[in-house]
């Protein structure tokens, strides 16, 4: 079959257009689907591997919470990822997070909750901040918008003191917290594997299609 130069150019443009569109919109992949380049584990001994284009975290008995963290810090951004978690395990994604005392110290900061439900998936917790849930108690209501044992798409927008979250296109949280923004205006993104007891698990949590778009500060 003969393909003219004009048809070839049109076909190439069609193939490349999705990637070009993403680049034009300012999206940057945080995970290349093959390696953990750009990520460093902090805390815990949970195992992180790459399998079938996803980051897979597996629990380790006796380990405290583990976090696979971006080497780069982010302040104002839009973050998207897909996640699947075993029933019986809760997890989360840290945003604007830090380590206490030393570069390898305790991970702390806002965490977007991941949990099979009905539960509190998508709400914001203060990991090791001494505050517990950052989502106000009156809004902390279990829901079933997270699909158990399936891939779920999360969207997180952090701009100034405001943090918004969506699960599968459904709005979950719209939090404005000047206090946490004062202490955590920027930091790494972290994928959590929660610690488990001796008679629990093993459990897995997987992430894929992790990408970020940095935003201009609204100050």
C-alpha cells in the first residue's frame, strides 16, 4: 500500500498529538512505568517494585509506615494518579511532605487517604503532624465512591492553603487550612504502605499513571 508524504505526516501527527497535548498542558509524568528513577524510600521496610507498568507496594510485618517519595519537592500543583488497594489495607499519598530532624527522619505532612470502603478515601490526614485528621470532623463521613479491588482515579489540587480532592471524577474534599500551609507550603509526594500487625496481610497497594502539573502561586 502506498502512503503519500502528506498522509504520512497526518498519521504521525495523529499518533503524536496526545503526547504533545500533555506536554503543552504542562503535565509531567512522575513515574516512567519501568523504573523507580526519581523516587527514594523513606521510613519502613515495605517492598516497592515495578510490575506491569505500576508501582507495587507490599506490606512487611513489623514495619512502620513506609513511603516512596519523589526526589523533587512541589508547592502548588495538580496531581493525578490511579490506585488499587487490597481490602484490609489503608494507604495514602503524601503531598507537600517533609522529614523530621534529618533527611531520613519521620515523614510528615498532609496525606490524601486511600482506603477501600465505605471509608474515608480522599479526605486529608495530617501524617505525624500531631493533628490527626485535617478534614474537619463534621465532613469526615464514610462514602462508597472508591471502588473496592479496582483501579480508582484520584485528582488532587493544592494551591496556597487550599487542598481539593476528587475520586473517579467525584468531588470529595475542599479544605482550606492556613496552619498546615504555614508549616508545609511545599515538599515531596509520597506513596504510603501502611504498617500492619503480626496476624495481618500480606497486602498490596499499586499506583500507575502518576503525573503532576505545577501551578502558579495564587498569592
